[in-house]
C-alpha cells in the first residue's frame, strides 16, 4: 500500500527521504492552490515534508504529502489507516475493480491438435490475458491438454481438465467444446472457434447462450464459402468444376454443403464432393475428385482436416489442384489461398470472456460473438509450383503474401 523506500511507516518516528518535492518551499500558500490529489494539509512555512506513496490504481500511484513542523515524521497507525480509508473512498470504481478478488485463477485449455500446431493460438491467448493484467505462473495458471490430432483422446483429456478444479475451460473447436460439455455442466466453457454453435447444439442462441458455454462463432454466414469460390474464379476465369473435401461427421458441414451448391449454381460451377473422415481416406477422396475432373479444391475445415492440413496441402499440389480453405494455417501448410477469420485474434479476444467469468459473469448470459477480422492469405510458392500467375488485382487484396 505504500512505498517503504520513501518513508518507513512501520516505525514511528521515522526519517523521510527528501526529494525535489520534499525540498519545495510552499511559502505560506494554501494547498488549494495545488493539485488536491497530490497534497494533504496546509503550508505553515516549514520546508520539510514527509512523503509516502499510495497505490491508488493498478496503473499508477499518486504522491501524497504531509507537512511536518519537525524534521522527524511521526504518524500513528490509527492516523495512517484513516488516511488510507479516506483515499480509497475517492478511488474510481473502475480502478478498484481492476483485478478480480481471487489471487490465482486456473484455466483449462483443451486442443485437438498438438502444441506445435497451435503455438500461435496459445501465444495469442496468453497475450490476451497479459493485456488484462494476468501473468501466467503468477496470478493465473493454465492447464494445457493437447490431443495431438487423436480425436479419440479428447473425452479423457476433457475429463482430466475438469477434475483439476479449473475456473474455466477454453476450447478450440466444436469437437473440443463437445468433449468439455460432456465432462462438466458447471465449469464455464469459452469457445475460441466454433462453427455454427446453435445448429451444432453448443448454445441455445447467440444472444442468450444459456448453460455453461459462450465464446466465438467462427463462421460469419453462408456467404464466406461463396467468397472463397469467387477468389478461385478470379484466379482461374475458366473454372467450372470444384472439388469439395469435407468430413460428414462434422455436423455443420451438411448445411455448408447445401449453401455451397446454391452459390455454385449462381456462379455456373459444378461441385465434386469427396468425403474424408480421416487421413486414411484422403487418397481415395483425391482420386474421386481428380477422376471427376475437379480443377480446384475447397476444404470445408473442421478439427480433423485442420490437423492434417499439411498432408492435404502436399496432396493438392501433387494432384495439380489449387486449394483454398478457412484460415491462414492452411495457406502456410501449402494451400494456394486461405480466406477467413484471423484465428489467433479470436484466441486473443477469448481472454476477455475468461476475464468476465473471473469477475463473476455467467457464461450463459454472455452473448456469443461473431468474427470481426478476416484475412486473405496467398502462398506464392504454391502458385509457382502449380504454374499459376497470380492476377495483380488479387495480390492487392491480400492481407498476407507468403513468398
């Protein structure tokens, strides 16, 4: 509460350390002439000031001064406590509510991929916590659990995290959210990246989620896949047949495929869907698309295909299929394009939900938010490997170009 380097209030009397402020002569002026938040009492002509610091907010400390007639400062405990109480009464409510009441919080973090595959999301989430005043290992502990691409491990990992007594669980995909929901109905769950959470049964509605789940919806609507098809057609004007790689076990994909057919019809495109529930079916899926003369590839992203995006990227180049999907990580894995949400940004912003829950908010009362930031990423290395000359107009639209 005070700076012992300035004045030791644990003993009385004590000798002050003189600063420039201490040496200032007030020459009989009333303290009303000064900033009242920085001085106490009146000036009586004696130049010696005993000073101490009070931390009036997490961001700043104000210097309070007390005049003394003697070069020794004496303050009784009762006087000091009364002074602190009076000062605290004047603090802004926002400053007093800057940090939650608990000293250390515990966060469970559940991911279907490996730490290496999601390091950017992990870093973004921790950065979001730091921006809100939390320090990992000091006032917050994060219990990380990674399934390393094995979706069958999620249930056990979610149960393990829930049993650690965490205050909140952060989930990365629909699959991890479902696993967390099955593990607990009481611990708050924050979805950093959920596809169609209402139709997937994760929340009752976006405005009033209900239950113990809230967070972000990753899909801004049906128009996003239409935009991806438009980008492909801008690059390949003669495009007519589009391969669609999708996982039928991922519930939102049925609606996605329906909306894609409507958009494709408007763009005079024919879709060539190929199912892939896991990496062992990818060879067959690519054989289907190539056999039906698909010219490009659009991947309907889910946790399974995201975890195997590197393999899909290699197979797309090998089969001469320019590929596009949802997030930057696909383009970094060798896809020609990605267009969609800034995934690390959503993990960073998820920390805001966690902070609100720490402060007592109920997840069912916190509306699910839609993305606010989208990015187009182009991989010129892949374009060169496929012999594609990227139109200058498309390059100007890009947020990130991998060269």
